[in-house]
C-alpha cells in the first residue's frame, strides 16, 4: 500500500495520541519519535492561532516513525468546537438542522451538506485529515444532556438522513468522518466522561431506533463506540464487548476501523493498561487517548497492537480515494449566512 506521495505505508499501532499544549515539549518529542501511532487528536489546548496550528500539525506529521500519520479533531459545531477564533467560522449544533428538517426536509439536507462542507474545508486548509463527527446518537428528553443538542433529532430517520449529508459534505472537502457513538449514547442518564453508564434496552428496540442512523456504516471506514454497558446485549461495556463488535461487523457489514472513545473517561474504571488490552481483545482496532498526559501514554504504549491489515487497508483505500468536489466557498457562506446558519464569517 502506498500513500499519496508514493511511499510504502507500514501498518501503524492502533492508537491515536494527544499532546499537552500548543507546542511539542522536549519530552514528548523524545518519546513520540520512537512510536508508530495512527495519528494525533487536537484539542482547544493545542490551539492559539491559525499559523501556530498549521506549524504544530506539520511538526506532528513529521514526529513519529509513521511517515503518514493522520490528524484528528472533534469539530462538531455548537458546544463541541475545538477551533474558535476569528480564523474559523462558528458552526451550529446538529439539532439546528433537525429542527429545520421538520419544516422543510430538502432545505435542511442542503444546509446540512453546505455546513459540513465549509466546516471540513476549514479543517483541510490547516492540515487536519479526519473529524470525529457526525454524532449519530438519537435525542431523548429524559437523558443526560451530554448528547442533547449534539443530536440531530429523536427521529432515527432524520438523524440518518442528516448524518449522510454531513458525511457527504466532509468527504467532498477531503475530510473523513467518524460516526459516533455506537450502539447509541442518546439514552444514557449520565455523562460517561464522569461516571459509568448502563442503557437497559433490548437489542430489538435498539435495532428499531438507535441503530438506524448507523446503517450508513457500510459505506464508511471509521466509527466510535460508546463507553456504555448494554446489559440486554452484554454485561461488558461496549468498548470491551465482543458481542457488540460482532454486531458491527456482521449486521452492519462494517469493514473499517472500530475506535474506542477516550480511554481516560471515568466510565472505564480499570487502569489504562487493562483498558487497552480489553479493548483490543474485544475487537477494537484503535485506542483513543485524549488527556495529553505523557506519563500515561508512556505507561501503556507497550500494550498497543498493530491494526489488522484488512481493516487498515480498507480505511487507507477510503482516504486515498476521496474525490474532492470543488465548491465556491464565498457562495456557501452567503447561503449559510442568509439562512442564519453560521454565526460569523471566517477570515
């Protein structure tokens, strides 16, 4: 397998790492130059301004043994937007488009696509490759608001329709989407960043509701699990569940990479070495480590495993075969502004 520069690609370790601040420390540089991760995820703590961000991304792409690492980010819009200043557009939460959909389906789909295209275009322009979006979870009014307005709708068909538009908009800009959080985080009564969660719903109910937006997985190459226990399926948290991983592969015919959510979240109580081992054993391909704490990643990195070749090849083929669809950015901004989608213009 070759990258876009014609270099032979070795299979990397199944981990996405993070750094602590706006620049790479000496200790981080010494450690990461000996590693072979799939890539790095960026957060607000890594961002000061556009030039600094571009410089940091260029350094990260030349930091490790992996000659073609990927740069990831959570840039959903609304509450979850890591890049915020005058260089970047302020994007709405997903619910914004779900509300429009109830009144005008075609308008909502068009605006969702254009919003996703513009968002991804801004990411691509600074060197980011992959966005942890769209949120495919359903909205439930009784649940914890950690999902809340990040969901398009409580109607699974609306979520599926608009998630499809987001994926298309991202891909047309050259960014791969990551669908999250399977089997569905919307029903959780607690925030999994803070504590353990159980969703006590039957597999049959999930198939008829929460699973529906994830039907688009069969044409995607990246997805993320929820750190939630679904006791009607398995007593293990989804991250450790062979049964849930089997559903993803067999029922959804998913051929890409299964990612964990951040392993530092409090929903997982074991030490990081055990979390990493149990995640791989269950069938996860890639571990996500977001804390930026170098001591943590140093301690568990020896437990990492290489990604399975058939899944890595599928993902690489997907990203190498992205076909950019050139759009007029000024026109997109005018349309989104006139419909009050975007809050400010980016420079």
